[in-house]
């Protein structure tokens, strides 16, 4: 468990404690202070849960959606901090100590149960978020080393190690079998930044300079995966001659930024007459960032 996860769990625990403050019999607080605690408690728990889920990569959103949601969470966090400061400055955060009746032990027992409940809620939240993250990597998921990317290709793709000396190729390489025979999927970890548009421009210029590539076949379109990952798909056709036999190949490049801020490229290469929509659907439906 890293520092960020510990901080997020503490935020959730603090939110739970805020929720108990209006019912604290050991302290006397004004009515507005009790209302303030009741309002900020669920907000602070939600902030902690969002941070925990985000840090553990339990969901993937497009840049616009994530930035918008993150701005809402930041605003909510700022509101809670402002209310807490108001409570502290007014003396209502701690309140005034209530005089206990002689022989009373109910307050100590209540405090003990509150502490136990806070621990249970915090642990349960962390477990549920962690379980959700594990579910994100479905059965049969393939993680490509060093890319922060995973796919669920299915049983018709055989895994092989990336060739030595090609550090930008993230193993494994997937070789199509059965209905996808002749197809290949490679993942490249590029040194490009997070700007997929600039990266695609570089891919286009390199493809145009390659022998056998037909510039007239260039196609480009934006895509968004079911996980929320956004990027650009660039496709082109090329001719390849082996042993005197000419074949037409089609290459599809899915370029998008990973969570480390670098563009990753998924290349699907196949015979032009065997290009399968099922493969493209698989990529869009199962692509996730780790």
C-alpha cells in the first residue's frame, strides 16, 4: 500500500468521524456546527473514495471528462476545508466539554464503538475499491510490459516474446490464430508526450517514407474505448514481396496517452483482405490503462 492510498483511506476515515460529530455527547456544539458536520461528512467521504479509486486506476475517463470531474472533486474538497476552518476559528470544531454525570461510562463505550466503526468502514471501502480494480483486469487479460496497457484478446491470439533489441516493443506480441490467422498485434512504448495528434503526424511522415506504402490509403479518425481512453487511429496499406509473391498488408495504429503521460501505440497488422472488424471491436472494448 503506497502513501497515496494511505492518505485516501485517512480522508475517508475523517469523513466518517465528521458524520459522528453531531451525535457526540461529550461535546456541546451550536446547531449550525452540527449541520455543517452533517453536510461535509458525505462530501469528504466521496472525495476520499474518488481519490482512492483514481489512484488505484479503477476507472478510465477521457481527458475532458476526468478534468471536469477532478475540478468538481477539488471544489468539493476546498469547500470542506473552508467549512472546517470556519469551525476551528469559531471554536465549534471541538465544542465545549459537557460535564459528565458521576459514574457514567456510556461516553467511553460510545467512543469505543465509534472507533471500531470508523476502522470497519475505512477497511471495507479500501477492500471494495481494490476488488473493483482487480475486476478491471478481466480473465484472459494481457498486460504489455512497460506500456501501462492491457487487452483481453481471447483464445485466438498466441503470445510470443518481443524480439531482442527492440526496447520500444512491449512484450508479448500477439499472433492471430484461426479466424485471425496472419494477424499480429504489437504494443510500442514511445518517447512521445501525451499529444496523440503530434504523434500521429510523426507516424504518417514515417509511413509515407517507407517503401511499398500507398499514401492514397492513409486514413485517420479519432476513437474512444469503452474504458474512456481517447486517441487517434491511423491506417494505411502497403505491399510486401516474399519469395516472389506479392501481398497487401494493412496496418492500423491506435495511438493514445497512458497514465504516465507518454503516447502508447497499438499496432494491428494483417493481410488487407483479412482485416477483421472483430479485432477492432476487441481493442475498443477491452483496452484499459494500468
